[in-house]
């Protein structure tokens, strides 16, 4: 029969851990519905026993209530077992996810390590050191060129500071002399070409023609 029609069990995929958790939760939900129904029955039995007097009728209802309570306890035990199973499967699923994340991290680190080794393999430390030394030599040559270009000409290498101070003092004296002569020239009376200047009283008495001319 299996050769002709095939095996349904072999074609059906195995349930995953998440499928098992969902199935267990569904079973727990259905059992909880039954427990609520039994609670309702127990409530009715309790009400009936409260209205009856001791006797065969009350004993019969009490026996039904005991069977219902026993069935309820059985269902509650099943719910407890299924809840523990769900907890175990969820813990296993969480552990599996953590392992998958760990393996993915390890794989990524291995790839990165391989790539780093590949890149560092292309770097020659000796070439880098030689390049560093070449840069130092170039910088020294550049400094020498700058010093050469900045060299002064026609200036003696050794200059006496005392001579420089004496020269500065001489320049200061020359400036003072120039200022004095300038002020003396400003205060000096100008020389007239024709005649020396006369006062106004003398001009009126001695030279009347000058007054007539100006008048």
C-alpha cells in the first residue's frame, strides 16, 4: 500500500518547536473552557444542596458534585502539566535562538578576522618604516633650504652691541639738534631786503608820504 499510494507520514513535515507550543496552548485553552463549565455545574449543585434537607435526594446531588469536582481537579492537573510543557518548550526555543545568534556572531567574527588578515597581509612594515625615514630626510632638506634662502648678505657675522648702542645714541642726539634748530628758525626775526622794520609812531612822524599812500 505504501508503494502505491505513498506514506502520508513521510510526506508530512515535522512540526517545529513553535508549532508544538501553539498546539499546547490551544489544548490548554480548550481544557480551561471545560473547567469553567464544571465550575458552573458545581455552583448549581451547591445551590440545590442548600435548598434540600438531608436525605437521599441531597446525597445524590452531593455525589454528582463530588464527581464534577474530581473531574475539575483532573483538568486542572492537565492544565498545570501543559503549562509546564509550554514553559519548557519556550525556554528551549529561547535557548535555540540564543545559540543561533551566537553562531551568527561567531561566523561574522571569523569572516572579519579572515578579511583583516588578508588586508594586513598586504601591508609591509619595512616599507612603512622606510617611508617614514624618507619623510624625515625630506623635512630636514626643506628646513635647510629655508635657512639658506633666509640667509642675509653684506652683514658681518659678529656685530658689537656696544657699537650699535653708540650709533643709536648718536641718532638720538641728531634728532634733538634738528628739533632745536627748527624751533630757532621759527623764532628768528626775518631779514628785510629794503629796510629794517620801523614802529608805527616813527612812520607817522618821519614818513608822511607813506600815510598818504595808505590812506
